[in-house]
C-alpha cells in the first residue's frame, strides 16, 4: 500500500509530539539505537523516562530476540539523549518506512548525533567473538529505505553517502578506546534482510566483495539518518564467527548471539558514554 508523504510525516510527527510531551522541552543532542543484547547501555542513562513503543501513537513494536521495545530519554555523559532499546527489522515484516521511523522521530526531537550498535557475524579472519568493531562503511543488500516519494521536509532526493559513518567520530572512538585499553577494529558491515543466517557459499562471497561483518540491521537507520543530516557513529560486537565451511553443525544461534553481545556490552557502553561526554 502506497502512503502519501503527508500520511508518513504526520505519523512521525504524532509520535515525536507524544515523546516530547513526556520528556519536556530540552532537546536531546544524541540518539542511540541499541541492538541485540546491547540494551545494557540504557542502564547508564540518568533521570530516565521510559516510554514503551506500545504507548507511542502509530509506532511499531519490536519483536526480535533481545529487543525490549522502549524509548528511553534522559542524560548520558552529561548530554541529553534518547535511546531506542530495541530496533525494528525488515525481516519482522515491517515496511522500511516503519523500520526507520524511530530515526526520523529522533530528528524531530532535535537529535544531531546518532550512535548505532549491533551484533554481527565476523567474516574477517582477524576478528574474534567479543571484539568491538568501528563500522567504517557498509554494503547494502536490503531495500533502500528512501525508495518512494521523497520526504522533502527531512532531506534531499539523492543524499550523498561518501562518509556515511562520521570520520571525526571514528577518530574519537579510536582515541578513547586506546585510553581504555580496548583493541578496536575498523570494518565494513554487510547488511542483508535475514532472518536466515548466511550459507557458507554466501559467507565466502561476502568476504570476497569486501565484507568484514555480517548483519541484518543498522544500514536502513544510517541511510535515513544521513538523509536527515544526522552525524552517525556505528559499532558492531562480533558475536559469532561466520561459517564458511559446509560442516553439519549449527554455528549460528540467536540465543547465543544475545549472550555474547551481553558479555561485550559493558565495554561498549562505557566507550559510548565517554564519546558522548566528549561531544
């Protein structure tokens, strides 16, 4: 079903107005999207106002494992922030306009910086489970969320994606990570629709075309954020090593992905907090 730009922007506006009515007039500087098992960063948010997605007019519900489905508004690193504790995925059956709705809501709330995180499979042989990887670029194999009538009030028809992931924020992360004694990698995130994990042949192909990380999220949010003029920092937690061999064993398990993400979440949460503090 094709919706008019007025219908789409109206739905976004109503959601933003509701959240603003619950959180006061101070605009958040930072938006955060917390992926599978990475909701612990929400515990770092002070003076938190928790708003379940189900309470927000017209907002979709998150159904993925490890995604609680809340907007959390408060302060982190001394900055006003709003966090999505759980994201929406294309594989859940939502159209891209709903998968990315939260980012446009954040834009209307006043967000200038977006921090996105995810659990990802490691294709790069140098990565180990539990590693933190700064996303430096991506390869998109999902439907582009900007397909359809352009929402002119948010951004241009043809947004540039040359530096989708902000170079200054990448440098800041590297500096802070060094001070924390964390060995941060930089890599290219390859996004596919899921919900199946990749076949060994696909893993070999994705590695050949330049992928370091494999996942099913994040990229639509980044595209919409850049369309809106929001600066983006992305980070993956390597939660499993992608299986490139045809061995009769289940290498990828959703519950284990959440478990491994939880183990790494504490380090990533502190890194994010310090970065936000430095903005």
